[in-house]
C-alpha cells in the first residue's frame, strides 16, 4: 500500500515549478490531488500527467488570495474526493524591487498571495478538517529570503510572516489533530530564473529538479510523520535540513532594570560584539565600522 493512499490533498500553485513537483510526488504516493493554479492550462497539463500514470487528480483555477477562492479550492477537494487531509500552500509570486523604489501595489500583491493566501487556504482547510472529526496536515512554503534578501522586502516579509504563522498554527491546531509544518524549498523554476544578486546582475545557478522537494513533503504528510509539527525544513536538491527557530540568545540582566548609563557601560563589550550576521549567506556582521550618510557632494 502506498504511504498516502486514501488521502486527499490540495497543492496550490501546482501548475508548474515546485508545486507541480509536489502534486506529482503526492499522487505517486497514492494521494488524490487538487492541482490548483490560476494558470488553467498549466494546471490541466499537470492533471493530465498524473492521470497518465494512473494517479488521481483534478484541476482548480481559483486564486488563493481571495476568501471565496480559498473556500472553493477546499470545496473542490471535498466534492471530488469526499474530504481534505492535506493542504500544501505553495502558490507564490515575486515583485522584486529595492525598498525605496517599491510601490504599494508591488508590496500588496506579494503579501496577498503569500501571507493572505496561506491564511485563507489553511483556515478553510482546517475548518473542514475539524468539522469532519479532526486530523490533517497543513504545509506552508517559506524561503531563505526571510533571513533578509536584497530587493525582496515584500517577499522576505511575507515568508517571515508565514514562518511565524507556522509556529502559531502548530500550537493552536494540535488539539484538533492537525499538524502544521513548512518547507523552505529549492528548485530551478520560472521564479528562481528571476533572481538578481545585490550587484543587480543575474548569476548562473546549477539546475535543481524542483520535484526533489516532494519526497520530504510526502513523509511529512504520512502517518509516520504524525509527531512533527511547528517545524520548518530546508528541502530540495540533495538536502533536508531543519531550520533553527528564532529564540533569544545571550542575555544581560540588570537588577531593577537598565539605565542608559548602564547600557552605555555594558552593551558594546557584552552584546554589541555579538551582533548577528544578516541575509541568506550569513557573511560576518558587516557594519562594525559604523553606518553613516554618504559623503556630501
Ligand atoms: N524556486 C525556488 O528555488 C524557491 C525557493 C524558495 C521558496 N520558493 C517558494 O516555492 C513556491 C513555488 O515557487 P516556484 O519557484 O515553483 O514558482 P513558479 O512561479 O514556478 O510557480 C508558482 C505558481 O503559483 C501560481 N500562482 C501565483 N499566484 C497564484 C494565486 N493567487 N492562486 C493560485 N496560484 C497562483 C502561478 O501561476 C505559478 O504556476 C513559492 O511559494 C515560492 O516562494 C521557491
């Protein structure tokens, strides 16, 4: 018996790229899959591929960024497969621009698809899971961009929000038997092809098959993974890694509370010398020499 037989799953944004890989891997593991994507042709082509290897899938073209869309996506799964066991919120877009040039529209578009889309799809799925007696798996999609990434304040902020939502939903939904995890995937896709470095240039990247994220997803959805919740895993290529969760580090205590004079006396030598690296590649902290306005011209 396949590890996910009898399970009904939704993958949003599954018409191409990483979501397509998830849908194929879930279907190969025996799940019935709703292939959601606003791009109808791409969604249908993934359904055709799954049906081609005798898997079960239907297409859905609602947008995750609208409540009516998220509700319709979950309803499509219930109508076609009788229930929903797995919601993988994967749909995503980028609108990269440096902070001072980014428009409100570019900010809102990214927040709506990623943050609001994850909230709406997970809420609709969790309500359906609760109503049918509980039990289920919610999965979200973050990115290492949430460590900080040049030109992606909208996307990095969205992915950071989704990471925090993952921890919170895991705490809230365990009582209904629903576990909540996220992956930080990698793969060569339409989205990864848009990546431009801080130098404003495109850098050649090795090809990574986007389908290689899928097996870890299957494990997280399987009954064997029922002890895992509130976790984020780096996946894709040859890796599976666990993301260190944010927590307070070295701490200074001052009986009665800190005065500015005590901070001036103690901070630099005790915490100021431990400033944390920023960004995906974690280079040594870059600003010890101070940050000043550019020389006046
Ligand atoms: N490619 C990577 O290396 C990488 C790295 C980290 C995180 N991610 C994340 O993985 C996910 C998938 O990325 P990808 O690289 O496959 O991107 P992609 O652009 O190849 O695919 C994203 C899909 O989402 C669909 N979509 C967009 N808005 C939608 C909406 N409102 N409703 C439904 N579908 C919608 C698109 O039509 C597209 O088919 C995203 O959440 C992305 O942020 C990707």
